[in-house]
């Protein structure tokens, strides 16, 4: 920063100019007829406050009876209800201006006309900025627009600009003034708002296109957002007059530093792009990674959101999905084969057991009939003949544990109906002749 640009003398001169400007404005407002006009404006505001307090409850009750109205109309009414005091004030102040212009000199209503124009502009800006969804961005645009229209209507734009231009500092060869910074904020904010609107509209169009796969939709939307917001930011700086050459060098140096310090973040970003390009997973797929089993809710730039059956949402880094072993239950098709194990007593006919088990599995709703279940003997255990029952489903998003439970329940009912027993380990304890069973008294 150049110390000669922001010297104490310049700061003192800037402060004196600002004081002189404020003193001249105050002296103008304290003229007799201007004081009268300010008093009339205050009286009109009080009247608007009283009328709004009377009208608001009645308007609220009337709005509650408007069932079936379109949402946009109801939202407009809600905004009108919240700004009712300002709406009434604008209507009353213009009525007073019109009356005074008819009964007295125009100069005696000049200040009231300025107040009326300001109130109307502020009200319009308040309504227009409701279209901006982001609260912080909406506040920046609203207050910035209020300041700008106030300076424009009062004719103080050039004076304010000259004052802000004199408060400046330099970075390298670039001179930055408060006026340039304010311009940059307004222009960049406006361009970012426009980019957000275009991005939202285009993203909705992309999502409605069924010819594009879900993963490619996410990738296209991400690239579109990065391109639009990046173009809006750099275009805004270029319009203001900021030298982007130094910014490019600075961003390159910062990029090298971030490359070493944020390796994991960069790795996750690159992994996310790879996942979107190779279409290995997409929103709606059912995956299992380690002990996590659920369906993919969304694909982010850094992580993948996986929602489990118990409602938990896991944010899995993209790098883990690239380097780890992921089971995608619905990657190429929706068909999933499930296995369950059971055993029956040695006294039961295994041919009959296999047939009963297959029929029981077919009776469950989600089990596919055209991919017929199969049942095989897998071994002879200590107390049972062991079987495996295999069946197919096509909706893993509906859960796996519940369908296994339903098949087990169907087996239980079928075995009970046909007299098939399910053995369980039993132990017998025998006392040999001459042995004694020692017991410890409870009184000890």
C-alpha cells in the first residue's frame, strides 16, 4: 500500500469536506417551510401507522378466507401485509403533495415531493428484492439500492461520488477507492443474482430432460454453475476497472499453496468429477460401503450423501468411493439375489423341506416369481440338516432386512403347518453314582 495516497492531510481534508456537506444539508433542512414540510411528513407517517394498525387485523382475517388462490398471489398479499404501513404512507404522502400543489406554491411542497419519491422507490425496492432467495444477498442488494436511489433523488450523487473517490489506497499499481469498491459490490452482486437466476432455470430444464442420466445431469449443472458464477465475478471486476492480471498471478500463487495444504479436498473434488463421468453411482442407487448401507440422496462436489433405512444421513468423501470397495445393488439392473440359511431336523424329508421352503418364499409379495427361488442342502450339522434358500427381488430401495424377515416368517408358518421341526442345541447333565452336587447356600 502506498502511504502517500492515504496521508493524514488527505484524511483530514476528506473529513472536513464531509462535515461541510452535512452542515449545508442540515442548514437547508432547517429553513422555515422545510421544517413545516418535515412536520407534515411526520404527521402523515403517524396517520399511516394508525391506519395500518387498524387495517392489518382485518386484512389478515380476509386473507385467511382466500382458499384456493394461487401461491404467487398469496405471497404477494403476505408481502403487502408486512409492508402495509409503508404502502399507506406512500398513498397518503402523494395525496398531500397533490393537494399542496393545488393550494400553495410548488416550492412549499418540494421537500414533500422528495420524501414521496423516496418512499415510493424504497417500497418498490423492498417488493422487488423479495425475488432474491438468499437472505444475505437480498439484504446487500436492498440496502445498496436504497442508498443509491436516495442519493439520486436528492441530487447528491456527484457530491457523494467525489467524496468516495478521494478515499483511496493502492495495491501495487492498482488504485482502489471506496467508490470503486461500492461499484464492484453492486455490479458483482447484480451479475451473481442474474447468474443464479439463469442457473436455476437451466438446472430445472436439465433435470426435466429424461434423455440425460442423473449423474450427467448433476455434472452438467455443476459445470454450469461454476462457469456462470465465475464469469459473473470476473466480468463484474472487469467492468469496474480492476486489473485482472495481478489477480491471475495472485490466484496462481494461492493455488500452489492450496494444492499442498488441501490435498484431500482437491482429491475429493477430482474424485467427484470422476464419479459423475464414469456413472458408477448416481442418485437413487442403493450402495453399501463397509457397514453403511443405504441409497444415494445427492452427489456433492466433496462428498456423497447416503441415507440409511434408520434415517441417518452419511456424508461419505468421494475419495472413499473411488479407492474403496463399493457394492452398488442397482448399478446395471435392479435385480438383487438374497440368501437366507436355516436348518431342519434329521427326521424331516429333505425333498419335502425344499419344496415347502420354495413355496413359502414365493408367497412373499416382493419375491420375484419369474426368477423362481431355489433351495439347496449345504451340509449336515450336529443337530440339523442345513439349507440355503435363494430368491430375487427388484426393489433394494425398499430394504433388505425386512424382506429377509418376511421370508423367515413365511418359512416359520409353512413349517409349522406341515409339521417340519427346527432343531436347536440341547444339553443333558447326568450325575454318576457316588457323585454329589454341591450347592452354595443363599445365606452366605
